[in-house]
């Protein structure tokens, strides 16, 4: 800082300058307030004070960043206004103010404007970039994931003599690591004469993010001092590959765990199917944020415990400092759909509209899916039509909603409307279309769209073949279904085998079912449902010896048919009831069982098996 700068920061500031900096620092700032301060600066010629100018840019940038999440146009106008003031400053080559202006553009994702400003300053010849300049440019390359631009920035760093600046070199290591260019990152790291803890963490995090766990662990072990971000990077890497043993070892070694550490472990155990351990960690967390709650809610849904997901969602609503966001809504709506809790779904929808969370297509998709699974396909269509932003997934949800409710023609109408609007179908779209044909028994329509998939640039996957085999099987076209199964370029999987066996059950063709099992070596795919189907097939032909043989196999494998489950909402909670009494889902199940009488009890026993 020059002597003039020190004077400006000291007692030689005028009362007008001190008033201006006070307004910028301590006054609650709005756009209107900033325009008033701008007028004050111009009227008193304060734009000659570069510290005031930099502070004004920083304040505008902060307000623009807040506005950017809700209105990018407001944010852009604010930064454009700020740039006009920057253009009129007397010392247009001042590095400090120029860096501040570049960061203002970067703060609202104006990457081209940020780079253009730097290049324009360089062309004028008198601008001298410093370490902060290159920190900003490295962050720009990281945000845009632009490998070519990152090489250009690196070249400028070398040319200006900052390659041995530890902070700049660390930012370049981090830049290359986040771009996945670990060879460049490690080469630069090896050439650093001095490294900080941040330098080590950047390299470890880069290898961990790229899935190179062995290299990440090697450098992690070599770190002179391991910090929390490095631990978190390693834990996240182990979580992603499903190695919860190593993740737990590192987690237990940590002395300073933060909310990211705990949440990563919760995610890992949920993804691993150990939701009880995840909940124990969640309860043990010294501090929870919204991400932690969302992870646990999503984990319950992933592990087919929608009731627990809803209970946790209700607990979250009682937290005074937290409010559900888009991720929360998208996580809880599938749980509501699984339970058929329509009233709760409507409450969530009302919450979304009240909080004006209707900007993202993911919420629209989740709402459509929820209404459709609850049988409210008309409401699903209303949500679809009311939403401004519609992506492919949104169209898919509506098509699937009509399909599962047996409205195949309506589903195909939506599909044709989608194509007419220029939205390209994807693999999921075609599965929804074939599913619509399947649920409505439209064999010819299904065959037509199955054959035309190539026209949309969608490759036929095993899921599409499975839909067609199921469609043909349900229609009783077992010869065609078997031929398609033989001709498809995929090995028969468990789902396709189950579908075909079910089709054999419809027409009571036990011989064909046995042949397919022998042809596909079906025992490796046998599941509980296949046992039931085969047993029923033998029973339909009164092959009692074979029936007993299948029953014996079921007993030895401890196989059982998945029980039916229904739910009711009472006292603001969702209660589930399973047929057969196999699951004691309600705390008063004993009283309920004896009050409903022996007739219902005997009926439950019949449908259980």
C-alpha cells in the first residue's frame, strides 16, 4: 500500500469520505440505497478515492450475489451499473480496484466479462497483475471447467513471475485438480519450493474426487498435518466406492469433525443399506444443518422406509432455525407417493406454492409423480400445465403417471405433444411409453414405438426389451415374447424371467415356463416371486408332487411372498398395516387384531401365502 493509501486510511480522510465509508460499511444496503450513495460519491467527487471505490464495488457485488439466486437480471444490472463507475475512475490501471471489479463479475457467474476485463487491462499495457489477480482467474477456470483457459492462466502466471508464489501455485494445483488434470496438478505440486496445508489438501482432494483412492491415500499419509477438509475428501472417496470400513476408520481418527464429516458418513451408510447406523450417527451429531436432515430423509426413502422419512420430515418442520428447501421436498415427495398419503402430499404442494419454490423442474417432476402414484392423475396434469420450466424428466413423469393409471391413450397423447414441442425423448421416456402400452394392452402401438426408437436416437436397452416381453406376455403372445427374448442382444435377467413366468401363469403354460427356466439356467435368477409363480403353475395343472417340491425349496431358501401393505392417516401420522400380521407396524396392533374379529384374521392368513 502506498503512502497516499495510508493517508487515506488514516486521519487525513475528510469528513465526507468518512461518512461515505460509514454508509457503505454499516448501513443496511438496498439497491435504492446504493444508488443514493453513488450519487453522493459523484456529487462530492469521491470516486478519486480508490478505497471508497473498491468498497462500493464490493458492496454492490455482495448485493448482486444475493439477488442472483432469485433474479439474474437484477444482479446483472447492478454489476453493469458498478462497472460504469469503475470505467470513470482516474487511475484505470489500479490493480486493487481492478481485482475487485473482476471478482464482482465472477460473483454472479459473468465469466466472460471477468476474463474480458483482465484482457482489456493487459492490452492497455500499464496494468500490473498481482497474486490476487491470478487467484481470481484460477477460480474462474475452476468454475467454467475450461482446460484450455486454465493453461493460458498458468502461462500468464509463469510470465509474470508468480509461479513460485505459494498462494498462487496452490490455487493452480487446486484448479488442475478440480479439472481432473492430476498429472499437471502433481507436477506443479512437486515443483513448489514451499507448500502449505492447503496445497496438500488440494492434491489429496483432487485424487480422491477422480476416484484414484490409492494415490489420494498415499499423499494423505504423507501430509505433515492432516486437516478436516483432507479427512473429508478421503471419507467421501471411500463412501463413493462403498468402503464403509475404511471410511469409518478415518472418521473415528478425526479429532475435529464438522457437519460435512458426519453427513458423508450418513450418506454412506444409507447408500450401503445400513440405515440404522446412519440414524444413530444422525442422532449423535453435535450440530445438524439442512443437508444433514435431507440426507437422512432421502436415506429412509432409498431404503424403503417411507414412514420414517415422513416422521423425520415432520421433526424438521419443528426446527425453528431450519426450513425445508427444494432438496427436502424432492426427497420427501417420493416417500409420500410410496405411502399414498395424498393429504400430506397436498400439504407439501401448498407449502411449495406458499414459499414460491416453483422454479425448479425437479419439484414439478416430484409433484407430478406423487399425484400420479396416489391416483390423482388429473391433478398431476394440472401441476404440469401450471409449471413454466419443463424438462424431459417432467414430461416423463406425466407420461408415466397416465401409464400407471391405465390411461395409455392419454400417455401417448402427452408423448406426441412432447415431440411436437421439440423436446427430445430419452431412454426413460421410451420406457414410460412402452409401459403405457403395456398397462393398456396396446400391443401394436408398443411394437411401433419400440421399432421407432432409433429415429429418436435412443438405443434399445434391456429395460426396453423387458417392457416389450412383458407387453407381449400379458397379451398372451408367448411365441412372440419368447422369440424376442431369444433375439435380444442381452442375457435374460431376473426381471425379464419373472415377467415371462408370470405370462406363462396367465395362460397356464407350465411346460413353457419350465423350458425357459432350463434354457436360461433360471435357478441363478430365482427370487421369491418366481417360486410362487412356478408353484401356482404346477397347482393349476394339479401337479401336486411338483407343488410340494417347490414348497420344500421355498422353505429351505426361507422364501416368502412380499406381503401387501396399506396405510391410513390418523392423528397427523401415517400408519401402515401389513397383511398376515407379519409386520407389527402399529403400536396397538394386538388390540386392532382382536377387535376386528376372527373373520378378518382368517382372511389375512389366506392372503399371506
